[in-house]
């Protein structure tokens, strides 16, 4: 990492300071590992990477860090993969959708308000109150499609 580069946790630390919550060194390390993965990453893979960096670490430690990062909107859980990705825009709450490539495993976060609004309208039409919304679409990304051509 160069002197001019910034870790994802640098911006997250500023955001947490504004919110009055504490981004501990362990939470920073987990966030940086999630973002550096560049794809959805599972908790046990994170645990292995954390052990390589810091030596001793236990599963509950990683899960507690992930719970905090999710609560703060810094990380999202990709339900279908039981994995985690960094949030593209943690500064404000938003409804997101994930495009997950079956070929390379990457997940792209997008926010399309039309999708969010259609789901909200459909739920309201059925008298359903949405608690949490996760939309995950699987398929093939442009890079994998081009490689297959």
C-alpha cells in the first residue's frame, strides 16, 4: 500500500466517528479484508485471513465484527452465498440489489429505486410490511460472457 492510498476502513472510521460508534482495530481489519477480497467472502475465509495477519482469532470475534459492520451499513451479507461484501455507498441507507456472477463469483451492488418501489408497492398491495429487503440475481457478468464467446 502506498503512502497516498487509503484503506476502506479510513473512510469507515470517519463515518463511525460521525455516528458516535467505535470502529475498533479488529473491525477495521475485517472490513479491509472484505473489501480487498473483491468478491463475496465467507466468514471462515475471513477468519483464516485474519489469523494470518494477527495470529489468534476465533469465529465469534469475526461474526461480532461482521454484525457491527452490517449494522453500520459498511458491509452487506449476500444471503444466497452466505458471504459478505463491502457496501458501495455506506454514507446513507439504501435498498440494494446484487448481480452475482455464476462464473467468477463477483457480486456487483446496484441500487435501482424502480425495483425497490415495485417491491414496496407489491408488498403494500398484499398488506405486507417489509422488514428487510435483499434482491440477488445470478447470471453471467460481462467479463465471463466475453470469455465464453
